[in-house]
C-alpha cells in the first residue's frame, strides 16, 4: 500500500512540476581569480551553437553575485568582457553551472563604459568616443586629484589660476563648456565658469570616463564640449573590507585616506575619510609668498548599498573642506607688514541612486541629489612684527558665496541586443540657487526641466543609427529643442567607424546673469540679464581599427571634428575698468587627431598627435586680420609588465604646443597673446605585494623640471594675468611614493 502511494505521488509530481525544471537553463558565475569574489556588471554575449536557435545571440550582465543565466536551452558560446579583466570565451552546456575566473588585465582593449548610456556597454558598440582612465592608471600616475589624472591626456589642457584653481580645456573649448560629474551628478561651484579640478580627489574613484564631444542631449547645459564623469567604488563582497592609502611627494604633499566597510546579507555600509596637505611651492623660496599656495583638505564619504531583488539602491554622502592660504609679499618701505588672503571652501552632497533591471530587457536608472557649496574669502592686514591680524575694510574684501543645487533624473533604457530597435527615455529637473554679495539682489535662483531620449536602430548587422533629442523649459531663458544623430558602422570584428552631428547649448549661469563685483576701483564686473543661451553645431568623424595576431596587437584611430558656438558668452570691456558679460557672434573650433597603439606580450606602446584651431568673431574688424590660431599636442606612452613579477613600468611623455590668441588692452586695442610650448615626462614603477593586497608605486613627475613658460600679453582662464611675461604651469620636478593596502 505504501509503495502504491509513493508511486502515485511521484506520478503526480511529474504532472505538476514545471517543464522548465527538466529543461533547466544553464548559468555561469563570474569571480575574480585573485580575490575569489563575484564580478558584478560584466558584459556577457551568449551565442547559441545548436538547435533551432543556432547562430542567434543575446547579451546579459552579471548580477551582484556574479551570476548570469543562459537564455538558450542548447550548447552555447559565452564571450565575457569587463574593464580591467582579460576577455574570456567559453562553451557551456545545458543544465550546467559553470564558474569562470576572470584574471586582471591592465592592458585590455575591450573596456566597458556607462557614461551617457546609463547601463554598461562595451566601448566598441558605443556611438560616442570615450576615453577611460582606470584605477590602475591612477595609481601609476600618482594622481591624487582630477588635475593630476587629466594633466597628460591628449587634447586636454589645465590652466593654473591666481590661487591655483585648476581650469580645463578640451579640444580647445574652455571649462564652462565641459560637464564635470561624479556618478552622473554635476559638481557645483564654478569659478568664472570652471570647476577647480584640484578639489576633486580620486581616493574612492573606480575609473574616469571622458566623452570627447557634445553631450547636451543627455546632460544639458555645460556639456557642449564634453563630459568628465568620475565613477566611485560602490560594491563590496566580503563581510568586512577596508583600505589604507598613503602618498608622499617631495614638493611637499602628504596625503592619507582610509576606508572600512561592513556587509550583512543584502546591506553594505562603508565609511571613507582622508586628509590631503600641500605645503606650497615657490621658485624662489621665501618664508611667506608661494607661487603655488599651501592648501589643506579634509574629505569623507558614507555609503549605504542595498540589493532590492533585481535593483540596487545606493545612498552616498560626501563632505569636503579646504583651506588655501595666500600670503602676500612684505610691503615696502620697511617690509614689516603684508596682506594675507584665506580661501575656505566647503562642499556637501547627498545622492540617492536606484538602478537595475526592471524587466527582461528594461533597465532603470534613477538619481536624486542635493549639493551645497560655500566659498569664503577673507583678506587680513598682518603685522609681521607683532603677528596681529586685522580684517581689511574694503566692501568686497570679505566675500562669501553659497550655492545650492537640487537634481532629479530618471532614465528607462531598453537594451535587447537581438532586437533591431532599442530606446532610451528620460526626464530631468534641476534647481540652482546662489547667495553672494557679488550678485545683484544677493539671492538668485534658476530652474530647468527637461525630457530627453534616443532611438537605437540596427537595420542590419554592423550598422547602428541613433537619433536623439532633448526638450527643456527654463525659468530664465528660452531653451531650444536639442537634436543629435549618431552613426556607428562595425565594419568588421576589428574596426568601427563613427559619425555624428549634434546641436548643443549652454545656458547663462547665475553669475553671468547677475554678478556685480567691484574691486579696489581697478575692475568692475557686471552680469547681463539679457544674455541669450549659447547654441552650437558639432560634427565628429572617427575610425578605429584594432587587431590581435598571435602575441601582437595593433590599433589606429584617426579623428576629425568641427564645432561652431553661436552667441558665445564672454566678458567684454566697456571701459578700461568696466567689464560685462555679453554675447558675441560665434567661436569656431576645428581639429584632427591620430592615435596609434602596439602591444607585444606584456609591452604596450601608444602614441597620438592632435592639431586644432580656434576662430573668435569677437576680434573681427578691429584693425587686425582675424584668423584661426592653431595648436598641437603630442602624447606618447610606454607600459611594461615584467614577466617575473607583478611589476609595471610606466613612461608618459606629453608635448603641449604653443597657444596663440587675441586680447584687448586697457585702451581697447587688439593685441596678440602667446603661451610657449613645453614638454613633460613622467615615469613610475608599481608592484603588488602580499597577494596583491598591497600596491606600491614610486615615480618621478615632470622629469624635465618645467615651471614657468614664456607668455606674451593677457590670458583669461580662472584668473587674468595682465601684460604678463610668464605663466606658471607646473611646480617643477618631484618624486612620489604611494602605498595602497586592502584587506
């Protein structure tokens, strides 16, 4: 009787058990070969090798536990790529579970990017040109902030302000045309349109992605020339994990940071704290005045990460405090007093990120953020005998600027690689507020609301057409509809051709609209409430060929680009002391570049050259023939991984060409300015110890000891150097050592 009941139960079970239990799909788990932890967000291509679906392929992304499920029921080929790891191809069989260990590879070409696409996508399938700087490269550069990370990249120039604020130019376009972001959230607090790159530390940065070209459709104003997005470390797989980082540079930099994280089930909490200190640098060392001002920075972050089924929620708090001391030279005739200026900056931000898969081929990316920026300038009269300090009485000597920004952005992305049509839809709302004595009315605000989207159409294999648009409403200016169209032709497995046309725009900032600043009767700056937003046209053409043959690898990438910015906003002289923001007709930039790469075993060499020029209509009809002013950059790099150890030798050379332009003198006469060319060479050796838990890098920066370069005329960056003869670009040769220990 019992036997009959058992048979009946088994028979009933066969009838009611789902069919999928007998045709169970295979799955793979990806782990880090060295750390033995899951690899999250790896890009996986499944290609069916048999059955009715033979030849079809689908894409997937590994989840937080490193798992990905085979969409086919038959024998399948999987191709796995992820930034920082060697690519892997493997055959898997039905109903199997295959564990695949990924090995680190700092020489990999198949990088994955997320900026502008909101989900991971392999770079060769991306319609934009993207430059990636990963954490290993940051280690080798000895880059503790964004200025040092970008300093020797092709087509990128950094300018040093009067208190060493670092501004950026990309392909000849200034920093107010470049969006600086951390995890997709804009960095607030611009000085004369520029974000100070020295204030953005890299202690918790996983990688930096640079979109080389207009991104106004996706990110709106200030993204007209490109986007720099820093992506932070958010994931932890051990129950307890942490790190300690120390950095010393002979110029007088002493940096330390540490982090500790705890994971319990689906929750992770991580704390990061650090201090960066720079003692200042002077070409002719004195006890007071420094060409590069002393600065002290404290920073920290608190992260909470929780997995919600197929979604992941991340909350991040960031805090930053900086004090820059600008000591003046002792004053004649007795040299017993001086003026000192103190600059204090505080930044705080709260970010909530929710992202992940919401359907089989649908991805959600939601961002909420609040950013606070406060900068205070205090000028003191100091008695060098008694050491007494007294605040000066000038109405604008003591100044405080407070900036608040609120952002909400939501994006839904369809990503079915087996479909001919995918799309992206998004919305964005942003409110900015400024409080400053330099602003007319003391308090001003501006709001912007936008809808944006794109359509990714693949009419046949190897061809992608992606039109996109952005529609915005702004409370202070009329925003046009911004369209773009991008073409990607995968001519073969080894080559891609990209072509794009994009409109762009930049809205007037609150300072450009409302600034009212008077300084010692020598300069008056005025905003202009009647400013029109900049609009622009951009064309980019690029080709990439990469080929691996046995142990050799080759790549070559030529590029052409053209940009025209209409209604360019710029300070225009009204008198010899009065300046006002106004629209001028246009600025045109055109250029080309050629990059070449070669690798053999553990040796990698790359070389690139660019040539570009600007034409500014502001200087038309002023008694001199206006013309294009051209400049050039050359970048060379050599990286060697020694076979006998995990030692990497890295050499980097950059030639920064001469920069020429026009400017108006105090009598409104047109004159030509020049900044001389210069060369820099950096070298480093890095190695992993204690099963790669400890990474050490030693090196030399600016081997050729460049400090000041010759300059003629007047240059506008983050500050004005009037009739100057030299420009401080670097602080000379220095040696560094950094150590990073993880547990």
